C-alpha cells in the first residue's frame, strides 16, 4: 500500500473514530484498514492511535499527523483539480462544530440541505458549548460566536447576535420589569455559568459600559435548563439573542432593558485549511456562509 493511501486511511480512522466506520467509507475491509494504520505506525516508529474496545483515541503524535495529513491530502486533491481543468464535486466525510442551541436550531437545517445537494458527502456534528480545537479534534468547519483570538484559522463573518435580558411575561407581570440595569438587584437572577454565585453583566449607557454585579442563588450550566426555568416564570437571565429567538416568537419569553444592550457579538464560519481547503470544505463553507447571512437571527443585533 502506498504512503498516500496509508495516510488517507489513518485520517479517515481519526475522523470517524473507528476502524469499522473508516472501512465502510473507504470501501475496504476492517482488517485492511488495521493493517494500513499498523504499517504507517511501523514506518514512522510511533504510536498514532490508542485502541480500546469502545473507541479509538489519537496520541499526541497522532494529532500532529492528522493536522499535517489533512493538509497534504487536500493539497493533492487541489493539484488534481487544477490539472484536470475542472473542480471535482464535493465528496467524503465532513465534521462540523457549533454551540449546542445554535447547532440544533440553525446549523442542522443548513447541513441537511447541503447533504441533499451533494449526495457524495457524509457529515457528523459536535455541538458543545465550549471552544474546541478544530485541528486537534479533526474538525472541518466551526461556527464561532464571540471575538476570535489571533490564529491561523480562516474566518468569515456572517452576522452578529446580542446579549439580552430575558424572562417570561408572567414573571414580569408578577414582579415588575426592570427599567435600568441597577433594578436587577431586586429580581431573581439566574447565572448562565456553572459554579458561579456572582454575576457580572456589562450594559451600555450613554455610549459607555455599565457593569452590574450581584450575587445570585442559582447558576445553571446548560442553556436548555435556563430556558426551561425562564418559561416557568422563576426569574430572569441573560442569554444570546439566538438562544431565546424561538421563545420570543411564540410569546413564552420577552426581553427587557433593550435600550442598554451591550455591543453585538460577532458570528464567524471558521475552517483550518485556508486556500488549500478540499472541495467538500470549500463547498460547505460557501453554502454555510450564504445561508447564515440570510438568516434573520444573525442580522437582528
């Protein structure tokens, strides 16, 4: 088996997290996949994968080779496209990450439409409310909400969201609506951070930041849990506008203190491959950017 094929097999195993899954996608037998990875490890004289009965995990050397290997394979695909004179149709497996609620309500429909359009592409998602290392975790495309640190990743801005103070109409009818951020001291507040009894929320007043700080009796680490409690009329929290958009539309939630909203939060589509991105990544990025820029949730801030 040639070195490029060994590398291709290793990358596929790393991306899918298993030998059997990689074998199906590569139209190979599982033993052939195992032999290819073993041959690669023997030639490099290093362990790339840690195998258990339940999973396959990358070693530190494996993570480095995955990043470099993906770039090499994508560069080869680009070279073949250039010589062939016409771009290849997107094909292969692609991995996408996004925050949980944004992924569920915004990314998933777009990804489904993308797969309908390109029948030779398969996809999986990693929806988590943390910033993941796209290179180390073998991800192709990420949706990032917030300011981006300097990095080698390619980022395309698609819109923005805003932080809003929100609660149920029934709560405000019973306890009154705050007219100024300082009025929040008289309300039941839910901190959208795990293990945090103190909140610190920044607002804008007359063009200048105004910071409200207070102790709170309740901190929740998932937005779903916060939304459930808000709809029940327990208290007030501050979330991102896309997280409460459905509740605003159906009337189960309402925002307050809108005149004091802080600076909007940018939303980017991010990918690690830059100008040598594979056809599947280029196609998904273009498709995602076009659809997200048309989404009203990202144009409201």
